C-alpha cells in the first residue's frame, strides 16, 4: 500500500476558464497561465492499493465517496496507467483525509489529485523508482495531476509554481510568503469550480481579462523577484477582484462572496499602509498573503466588524511526499 501527503496551493494569478474540448490530452486546459504558492500545513493524506477485488472501495474524509467522485478517481488512475503503458488495476482501495476543512475555500481537489497521482506512480513503480521517475519527469507528473483537476498541476511542486500550457514548473523567488485564510464560511461552495469555469466562458469580461493577464503575470513575477511587496499586493488584489467580476458577469452569474466577505474586503481596502494583501479562490473565504504573522491584525479587524471567523495559517511548501 502506498501513502502520500500533498498540499493545496493558492493562486496569485488565477486559472479561470478552460477550453471546451473532447480531446483527453487537453482536459483542464487553462485559457491563461497562472501562478501559485504551494502550502505546507494543509495536507491531504492519501492511501492507495491496487487489489484483485470486484469493486473499488473509495473513502474520502471517512465517508464512502459519491458515485461521481468514485468515477473521477478511477478515471484518473486509468489515465495515468494508460499513459505509462501499464495494465489497469482490477480494483482500488483508496482513502483520503484532509487535515483542513474541505470546502473551506482551500482547493482540496488540487492536493487530492496531486496526492493521487503520486500514489498511482508509487503503486505502479514502487516508491523508490517512482521518486526517481518523478525527479526526472517533473512536467510530465504535473501534467498527470492536471488531468484530475487543473489546479492540481500546481501542487506537484513548490514553493511557487507557474502553470503554462500542459503543466506547471517550479519558480524560485526570494520572498517567503504565508497565507492566512479568514474562514468566513465553512459551507460547501455554491457553484463548483467546474461550473464556474464553464460560466466564465460566457462572461463579456473574459476576452478583456485574457489580454491583460499576461502582462499582470509579468509584473507580478518581477515584483516577487525584486521583493516589492506593495506592487505584488496591488496586482494580487486586482487579479482576485477581476476573477470574481468575470464570474459575476457570466451566464449564469456566479457570486461566491457572502456579506461577511464583502465587509472584510471593504475594511481591508479602506486601510492605508497595509503590508498584507488579499486574494480569493472560488469561494467566500479571504486569503491574506503576507511575509509576517498577521493573525493579531486580522483578529482585530474581525472583532471590530463583529464577525466570528476562524483563521487558518499556512506557509509555503513543496511537492507531494511518500510517507
Ligand atoms: C478559483 O482546479 O478546482 O481556485 O480543473 O475543474 O478541477 P478543475 O478546477 P479547479 O479550479 C480552480 C479555480 C481557482 C483558481 C486557481 O486555483 O487558479
């Protein structure tokens, strides 16, 4: 049996909108490049075994998985086996547990499919040969992760990952950033990111966004390289607001924010001389990116607003590991 742990990532430049395709090689093919920070404290622990049984056993966060999730896992395992010219296993025993609240706005599909990809390679090759193969084929592994979930290709390495075309590659920047998530809601997100990507295609803002995103990425990369936190932060916020506006103007309109999200964001935007900056994934929770511990600052803000929200503090991390 193979055990793996993998961490999710938070996107600074977002993957929002993917190609409509029936070509399996172009599944989850983003319309634009994206840049992210891989986390470390938040982890998915996955166990996988290939067995001679009649049916798969799939347990996610201690519950039997839905038929849809079972099918997604089986499809992913089969795709990786086929890509490597290996036989498809008769049955799987799959268990995965997140140590962070699933659907708390931390993309669990990213760590889940990164962990699963590692686990399949471990089952096919044995742990040591898999480690070696992964070291020699980092883009290929990231591409496998992408087939399961687009953002998973960026959890194949760290601390920073740039996803362009089929896969993501590691980027090194001198800034050591952390992500403190203000969990304003633990509810499952109202619209899945899959449906969000689809709705984005109908948004009149998308074309304009796609012409701007490459230059924003270049400026953000330069800001990270030169450790210019203020420039980085301004671009980070502009990007997050744009992604959510694209979502809002799609058909159907997708609104991920709650009243508390709005109140937190407007308080942050009114503050002068901030050295921490926000971004949001496809959900209501606010990710604060900073170089220092900002828990006290955030607790003060939340207390003033009378909002009871948990904080999840995370730091930069690396590729998945066999355990
Ligand atoms: C808003 O990777 O969850 O978090 O490819 O359909 O699985 P699928 O989508 P997913 O989309 C993530 C969207 C995002 C932005 C990002 O992580 O870049």
